[in-house]
C-alpha cells in the first residue's frame, strides 16, 4: 500500500489506524496528511490519525490539498515535513496518493530538483506528474536562472 517515491518518502492512499503501526515498523518518523477532512463519507478523520501517530512516536502534520490546486503554503508545508522527517522516512497520504505525490514533486522542483528525475521516480511508484509538468518546469527554471 505504501509506494516508495524515494528512499525516505512513501506515498499512500488513505491510511487506517493499523497502517500507522505498519508505517512505524517501516521506519516512518513523520506522517503528512494531504487529505481534507470530510472529503467523503466514512473517511478517517485527520485528528484520529494524528493521535495514533503521536501514540506511536511519529510526527504528524496536516497540509490538506483540495482538487482546486496547489498554493505556496502547501509547498512550504511539504518542505517542513520533509525536513522534520530527516533521519527517518516520511509517509504522505491523501485519497489515492496522487495529490501527495504531486505536492512532493512541486516542492522538490521549487528546490531545484530535475523534473525529469522526479517524473521517473513518480512513474516507478505508479503516479503521473504530467498534470503539473509545466509548473514543475517553471519552478525548476526559477532555481536555475
């Protein structure tokens, strides 16, 4: 269920409370929730995941991403989560893992990572970055120029 994007970043569809223990066993030290609460009926609330993460000694942050797109504060939130997970792994989740992956790719493009390399990593995990590729290229070029 957890798909590796890098050695230290996993993307996932909506997680359960039991998945928090699985994440801990896989070396996850930080969970970032990219799914807005109440996106669909019966969805596990972020506060429940946060409580389970804290009980397991895992850091937690919520940086919800709606289907309306991405904002700079969301990229900042991903950057902060990646930094907080240093020395361990970060697990990012949303409904399918796609928004988490897109947010990671935008964040890393803004930091100057090569969009082609990011696209390869995402594709290897089963995610398609083509919807944000122009934005990734623009963010990466800002770092180069």
